[in-house]
C-alpha cells in the first residue's frame, strides 16, 4: 500500500509540474512573433545606422577630396608662376631649379592620381590614408617653399 501511495504521489506531482510549466501553443506562438518583431526592429535600426555611417564617410571623403584638389591646384599654379619667373630671370642655377620643379610637378601629379585612385576599404584604412596623404602634401608644400625662398646672406 505504501508503494502504491508513493507511486500515485510521484505521478501526481510530475503531472502537476508538467501541467503548470507547460504553456499553451498560442502563448508560444505569440512569444515567438514578439521576438521576431523585436529582431526585425533591431535589424532595421542597425541598417539605418549603417546607411547613416556610410553617408557620413562618403561626405567626409568628398570634402577631403575637394580640399586636397584645391591644394594640388594651388601648388600647380605656384609651380607655373615660379617657372615663368625663372624663365624671365637670368639665374645661374636655372637648370637646378628646373630639375627641382620637374620633381615637384611629378610629386604633385602622383598625389592627384593617388587621391583619384583611392578606394575606401574601411575606417582604419581611411584614417591612415588621410594622415599619409596630408603628410605628403605638407612635404611637397615645404619643398616648394624651400625652393622659392632666396637664400642670400
């Protein structure tokens, strides 16, 4: 009798636990739909942020490209003016200046090509490219200003 009572108690306890812990299939479907809607909402938000970030990157690149092209054009103009100046003057070192100017023109043209050929691969690469490009442009500017300064003592 104790054995039957024990089996009956364990069976009743197990059945009760299962009955209480089980949800209805309608509740499960509703929970699943809510999770899908939340996931879709999060995906939409992430896509929106991605699009915004891409647009910001494109705008940043276009602004940098315009600014850099303006610098390159200004350097081209300065080089042309310096060429005209040394062509009109009688300078002892005219050949040396012409060689240096040719190098500066080549560097300037290389920078223009480098800017036009850049294809963005990511934020880190963009930052590295921008820093390197600005450094190279500054070096060309220094080289040109060193060339045009008259060192007379």
